[in-house]
């Protein structure tokens, strides 16, 4: 018996194909909606101290070779992030988030500084830091110093960092380090902490709330 190739069979098949195509398209759109509605940074946490903590003296240098110390934090809100220029993932991601934060709060009355402090002074020269931070934002500040000088600041903020040696290539080591962002108020005191996964929207909103409260 020959297959039925009549117009009636084609009419029965066509609606089925249309329904399948609609279902596939709807599934794709639904998946996109879920992905965009559930950002990976939704779990960010922040801690704002009831009483801001004074910072003990520290002495570093910025990417221009100028002193960067406690006085450099006065008069500004400062977002501090500790990392290194050879970092393969966390540092570029965090600096990209901080660039978004900087854009979101650009109209604030009290200016904010964004400071990237190296925990790898053996490789991160001021010139290297300048190239690195300016790739993300021309206004970002890169800071470095000796191991001892860096420890003057990291220890009082609780920033952990340690070198991970590479036996095959001693110059190509990694550095484990804290991924949090530290907020310093215009008095130069440790005011708040943002812990990953970071969200630019939430950081900007919480920062603006802290600024309003700080003025009261």
C-alpha cells in the first residue's frame, strides 16, 4: 500500500510542526528570562560597623610613586580592594564590578576613590599597577609597597594573602587573597565591608545609604 501523500495528511502535520516550534521558542525565551532574573551576585553580603574603626599608621606608594598613607584617605570615601595584576580571575572581575559602582555613584556630592592595593609587590611595580588599574577605569588608584609596609594595612583589616609557589616556573606563581571590598569613610576610618559575590547595583545602593546616614 502506497503512503498517503494527500493534502489532508499535510494539513494534519503542519499544525504539529508549528506547535513544536512555538514550544521550543518559548523554552528558549523562558531560559533567558531565568538567567537574567537570577544574577550570580544575588548573594552579596555587607557589614557596616556600629562604630567605624580607626586605622593605625601605614605607609605605601601609589602608581605615580607618591606617598599613600592615612592622610590619603581623608576627605573621601574609599573602596579598597587587595589583589595582584597577574590574578587570573577574581581581580579582573572585581575591578569590573567596581567600575560599574563608580559609574552608578558618579553624581555623589562626596567623591569616592577606588584603590587597588597589591599583595604581590615583587612583581607589581607602580608602572605595572598604572597599566592594570587604568585598563578598568582611568580614575582608579594603584598602590604598592614593601611586604612589611603592605602588612601594616592588611593585618588590621584582616586581609589574608599567601603566595602559591610553582615548582616548574618560580616566576609564574599565584597569590591567594581575600576577595572582599573594604569601605573607608572620609575620616579615614574602616566603615564597612562588602563580601562576594559582589553586585554593583547593591553596592551602589548600600553605599549611598551609608553616605546619607553619615551626614546626619
